[in-house]
């Protein structure tokens, strides 16, 4: 698993790490028994204070997502039936809500959001990469080019 942190983000770095682990578990990228990098290793890779990584790992353990075996490391815990799906649903809802907030902040109407989303879904289904969608992908709001 590749971790990334955005130092310019208003989200604390430890919370970014927690969110990435939660997302990886929900997506099935991390499975029960998989090990996480050591605190020192991850802190070095991310160039952050080891206490930041330790804080993230404590939060994950408190949430029951991971467990620690002294001298062995931090591992993904077994999930109760349905918890992985619940985590996935919660993350998906948050993602959609953030997208809608941004779209409405841009002044898009619900119909324009649907149109743009439908086009993006069609491109994704066709195998296109969506990461750098051109501005032309936004609906034409009656403005001249």
C-alpha cells in the first residue's frame, strides 16, 4: 500500500493516514492479518514525525481496524460481518458529498452535475482515465466558447 500525505491540507496528517488505511481496508486492498509498515518506516517514507504515525496507528487500533502484536508490528484486524461494506458505504457517501459541495460551489445545477457524472461514468466504463478530465467535460452553460 502506498501512503501519501498532503501537508497543505487542512486535514491533520495523522487523520490522512487513518483515512487511507480505512479506505484500503474497505476496498479490500488490505485484508485481515496484513501488516502495516512500522512507525519508523512509514514516518521515514512520508517524512513526518514518528509520533504522527504512532497517533494514527493508535486511532486505528482504538477503532478496531488494526491490532498490535508487541515486537511484531501492527496488523489489520478481523472485521465483523458487514463492517467492511459499512465502511465502504460511509467512505462512498463522504466522497459523493464532497463532490457535490464542490460542484454546487462552482455553480452547477443538479442537472449539470448528473450530466457531467454520466459522461464521466461512460468514459470510465470505456477504460478512459478520469484523473485529468478536461474543462470541456463540464456542461456548456450557454456561454460562447
